[in-house]
C-alpha cells in the first residue's frame, strides 16, 4: 500500500536539494512547508487522472462524481461492464471512455498489476504504464508521484516545471523535455520534491505573490 512521504522526509529532501544546487536555495526559501497529498492509487487513480485531464477543476469533479455514481464501484470489471457509449453518458469523451477500457483490459489481461505496481522500480513502472494506450509519459510520472508517493520521479515534459526552471536558472529559452530531465539529474534522489517546490514557486509567481523579477 503506497504511503506519502512524511514531513521529516520532505524537510530532509528540501535541505538536500538546497545543498546540492544553490539555484534552488531561493526556491526552497520561498515555498512554505507542504504536505504530500497522496491521491487514490491503483486502477481507480490512473483512470481518474485520465478523466480529469484537459478539463477545468470544477468540470473534472462533476464528471468524476457522475462516473462514480454510474459505476457504483470503480474497478476494471465495472468499467468493462459498460460500453464506451455508456461511459460517455457519464460525461466522458469518446477518447477517454476508450482509454478507460484500455487501462481496465491491461489489468485484467495481466499486462499491468496495479495491486503490486509498487514492487517495480520507477523506470519499470513507467514502462508498464506507458505501454497502455492512452497513458503518456507525463501521466505515468505524475501518477507515480501523486498516487504512489514516489519521491524521485520528475515530469520533464511539464511546461510549468520547464518555465520555473527557466526562471530559476535565469535563462532566456525554456528548456526542452530532454534538457529538463538532464537538468534535474543533480536533484536525485529527491526529484519529486524538487518538482513540488518548482510547481509551488511557479504558482506563487502566477498568482502575483512573488514578482517575476524576484523569480528570475
């Protein structure tokens, strides 16, 4: 059963990141202590991540509530017991309904075992997840972070992270996904905590709590 990193673990990681990379010192200082909010994992967690993508927070909550009410219990079996057309009646797009079936079939057919996914290392888990049609690299990485509490995963393709990295490093051009992965190597084995810090920092800038000049 996945568990969230403790407050002590996060604090130790923040200190290690600041020591390993001076660029992160001001980021660590600007972001207040935070808790790791672990989401529901397993099949339900991945299906929910797919459902919630590319819609507003309010729309995501409404659609997921309808999915829960319609299925009763959110399992591979209940999803497969409903046709894509029936799933669409709960508010899903046709594509997301099909992806829900793909994820459910992958579990039922043994191509991925959500009950024992934590036994795989990060690279193996990402490979298993992205082998499922509809599950991209970003989805796999954020699933491992937020649904499994893994602390050394870094979604290098995330645009907000790339922009925060650009500000932190004081460079003119936002790093590419490949460059972001390479830049994050120095943050091992705490790359998920680094991502949390950069996301929080990015959000504070966008909300006007930190001036862009201070963030550069």
